């Protein structure tokens, strides 16, 4: 994965609880302010699917009505984040040659820039606060998410959520095929497709070096079956895009 953002990387799945506690300080702050939130993007890929990815911008989903409150809670805290309006990391706008208006990949989200240069290795250079509807998610529906249960010693608040595996796949596919924002950008679609590719490689193909669907690893088949029926053809097309499981 390439990005001009963070250089912070974990070896998965052997994550260090203390490192994640530092990384997720801002979601924990939101929980303290009674703002439920869900961690998405590379952080979710790493924790939920064990993708050994570099962690870039910290994507946080909150209820649409809580976006302003979340931004205010973060920018008024001791954390070094300010609203970023004019120095977006390049991969969050389409190239000017393609889009002279430089449309944001996340038009209804708020980008927060880390004012410490360079940023602490456990802090994201950028946090993006997304309204839940951008990713077709419902924060309050706990059937779609899970707590940060893999680090019980870190005592993460229950209201700091991670997406369930199938829910994240559905969210990505829904956002690709029918974005609620009504905006489709090259860079936004590219990021979603990259996330889906990593889910397929590490979450589906990892234990399934075979072609015949009936012989898939039970965990793999369970994930596919859990995805919404209308999204399965899209997932199937991606899954076999290289023609064979061995290509994953």
C-alpha cells in the first residue's frame, strides 16, 4: 500500500496492546464524551482481518448528528489535531487534471491534521471523522460491530467499536456501488477497492488455496454467506478476478 501518511506499521496478528491503546486514544476520548464511534479503514483491516498493513489516516465513524460534537471534542482536547481545510493529503482529492474542483473523496467528512511535525509514531498524521451514512453503517446497531475485545488488558470502552467482518465487506461494496454522498471520485473508489482487495487476500484467500467454492475453508464460506445477498455477486467477481485462488 502506498500513501504519504503514516509510517506506523504492525506485524499482524501479534499486535502490542499498549501500542493500540496509544493509537486509539482519540476513539477512547470520544467514548468518554459519550460519543459512540467505530474505527474503520486500515486500523479495522489490521485488527479485524489481521492484514499486515501500514496504518495511514485514522478513519472514525460517528452518527451523523455527532460529527460536529466529535470534531469539537478532539480539537478542544490536549491532542494535537486541528481542522484541516487546505492541506489535505494528496490521495484524498482527485488530481486537478481530472477534477479542477479538487472534489474531496469524503465530501461530508471532517479532516483533522496533526499539528505536531513529525507526528508521534503512535498518532495518526490525519484523523477523518465520517458520518456513519457515508459508509452505510449504523453505529448503534451492535450486530454490525464488535468491541476491541482482542486486548482485554487495555480496557477499551464498549462504545469504541470495530466492524464485524461481513459488515465491513458490505459497507465497502455498498459505498462503491451506491455511495450515499452521491459523489464518486477516483481516489475514493481506489481506496475502497484497495481495502476490499486486502480483505480478499488476507481474509478470504489466506486459508483457501483452491478454486472450487464447495471446498472453501469453513471460515471463508461463512464470511461469504454472511455478506448481503445482493453484494455476493460483486464479491464473487472480485474473489475470482485473477481466475484462481492461488493468485491471491
